[in-house]
C-alpha cells in the first residue's frame, strides 16, 4: 500500500515522505518522553528515598524501623483505595451501561456530561465537603452499622463521633474516581460493533443477555483500563484523604472506629511541612513504595487481561 | 415446525420517515422466498420487520399486520425476544461472537433459552447444527478454537448453524452471501436448498441469479422515486418472475435495464 512506484517522479512523492518522517519522529519522541519521565521519577525516588530506609530509630516516630513505619500507611492506602474501587466500579459500569445502552439519547447525553463535570471538581473541594458535610451525615449510619452488624470485624465499637473514618475517606474517593471509570467504560461500551449486538438480539437475547454476550467480552480490556486509572487515582489521592481522615492509628479492619490508618500520600502531605532531612528521606521512601505498588497493580491487571486474550486466540 | 407468514398493509417507519409502504404478501411454509430490488428500496428493512429486529433501531416502528401461522407478531402482549427465538436471522456479514469458540458460538442461542444443559445434549445440538450447516466435517476436530479463526464462508455457515441450533420456525437471511467468494456462496446456496425441507426461509439478495437459483417465490421491491418509500412491485413464483413477469418494471429490472 505505502510503497511508491519506482517510476514516480521524486517531487511528487517527496512531500508525503517528509510528512511521514515528521510524524514518525513526533510519535517516537512522545513515546520516549513518557519513558524518560517514568524513569526520571523512579530514579529520583530511589536516590532520595533509599537513605530513608536507614535512618535513626527516632526518625520513624516510635515505629522502630522503616518497615514498621510504612506498613500502616500502606495498609491505609490499600484499604481506602479498595473501598473506593469496590463502591465505585459497579456504580460506574452501571451508569455507563445506562448511558450507552438503556437510556434514550435525550437523557443519556446530559447524564454523561454531568458525570464528566464531576471529574472537574478539585480534590480540595471534595475534602472540604467530605469533612464538613459528608462525615457528620454518615455518623448515624455508622451507629446503625455498629448496632446491627457489630459482630463483623469491620463495624466495631466505639463509633467515631465525627465520622472521619477510613470508610468515609473511601466513599469520598469512590465519588472522585467515579467519573473517570464511567467515562472510559461508556466510551468502550459505545464502541461495541452493532453487528455483534444484533447477532445476540437475533438469537432472542434480552437486552441484559445481549450486553453479557456482546458488549462485555468486547469491552473487557477497556473496562480493566478504566478500573486501573480509577484505582491509580484512589491510591495516589492526597488532599481529600488528608482532610477527611483523622488517621493516626495502626492497622485495623474496623472501618468506623476512632483510630484509623492514614494513607501514604496523605501522610506525605501532612508531614511535609515539619520535615527534617531525615524525615524527608523517609517520606520520599514511602512515595517510592506507593509508586512500586501502583506499578505492580497495573502490571498484574494487564497480565490478567493479556492472558485472557491469549486464551481466546489460541 | 415451519410456519407461513401473512403480511397485510405493512408500513415501516424510521421516526417520521416512511421507509416501506403498503406491503401485502403471503410467505409459504417450507419454501424459499427471495426479495430483490435496487439498494435502499426497503427489502432489508422489511425483512427485519419480520422478526422485530427492525425496532432495535431507535425511532423505528411499523403499522399494519404480520401474522405467523395466524398469530400476530406485533400484538400488544407479544414479547419481541420470544419472537426472535422463533424467527432466526443471518446477517450480511458473518458475525460469530469473537470471544467464543466454535462450539460455544453454536450453543449461544440455546444457552439463552435453557441455562443448564447436559454435556451430551449440548454435544448433540452442536453436531446436528453444524451438520445441518454443512460445516461439521471442516471443524469437527477444532470445536474449541475461536469462531473468528474460520474463513468468511465458514464463519457465515457457523452463523447459520447458530441460528438453526435453536430450531426456529423461520430463518431470515439478509444478503447472506454478499461478503463471500463464489465457492463459499455456492456452499451457502446448497445449504439453503437443504434447509428448505425443514424451515421457512426468507432471503434478501442483490444477486438476481442467486434469487433465481435458490428461491421458489420472489418479491421485487422498488422506489417510486428518490425520497419516496419503497414498495412491493410484484410477488410471484420465481419461475414466472424471471420468465414472464406481470409488471413492466420488474422486467426492466431483471433484464438489467436499471438498478
């Protein structure tokens, strides 16, 4: 296709070749910049963070060593992000399906734009709303949870009287990651070939069966991407968690208690101002841990998707 | 099992636009009925209205009556999903489910109807349907492979196998050979001949020779003018249509003077 006949005069073929070269140069440069940025971040975190692993005992605020310091933070990060993803993902896929396959266009359009607008709200605003409005409103619900489901390790007394719990933080995070997951999965749902949808419908599939038969298999890779981007934001979110969560506690699965683990990013934000060289190294080291965790989660998800696809083409 | 279809005064709309106007015809059971006509004359639209696939497109609706063995297709308490389970459809381009194996593709419709199926029952359905679609010998050793790994003609026969696996009463085919090479086309045409003994078959085709080869009766659709709705010009036995049609427009189209 792209090969030019040998007899073509050079002045005719020259412009397209220049265009191709420029385009290929730009694309390659863009690709390399991404890799360089990633490598740069990693190198910075390593150089500045690795000394943080070997500081004096006092610098770890009574946790003995780096592992004892970071494990609570890592736990808080993963727990709040897990709550956020568990709540946001089903909701986001549901909204995306309604917008792409159920609702009539006159309602689907506005709903989609409103969800997109939610993505434009700054995280500080979510933090303010979370601590001033959302957290107090959640207290009665937490009390109810403790009274009725108190036998579960997640809902143990004493209930946090102001609602600044890890569950509140997780729910605020869920609202924050909802738009990105919804927007991406809506796009991939919309891309489903009509041919496959009609194949399912013509076999006598109901709408939900058609979605299971034609839409989900086609969209799976995009759905995983959407969840990964949402999870990435939940893991790294700083301001909202720092504001909402009163985190000073240790590792605990009690989601409504008074002592909650905080997250890595929120901890960096709150500790950064009063840093000494030693604690700064430690904070950067926790950043390195967060970076590696995010990276591994992404790799794992990609690997699962790729394995599924290999299975299909075998 | 095969059923006849009576259509009276059927108008088909996309929103306010009338696509097909005033169709009357009787499609006989256990026969092949072909629709021919120029592009955009509404023959595919009409075909899709016979299993209510038409209304999948937003704003699309019909007026008039379609009776399948005396039962109205558009009655108030008729579920379009149930209609489509009885009236199967094969599309212009082969559309096996890309993530499913050949085996699972054949069973896709049955899995919708009955959730649990014993392995030997499922095996039997797959073998019977693939044999019915003249595909069994080509794929029996690789039933676990993806349906997309087959050639275009094989994929189309896989889609036919998928459609007949649920034992429909009528089989609608919307230009089933237009994306296929002559050899695959001939395989599908042979198949249509065989299926006729069990099913009522309605086929839309752009290829007049194909209509002449496979069908017992032929309907010719045309537009009165550009922007006007399509209508049924003539409906007759295929033999008469191609030898001595009643309508001069039909003769002009068939002899290649337009279209």
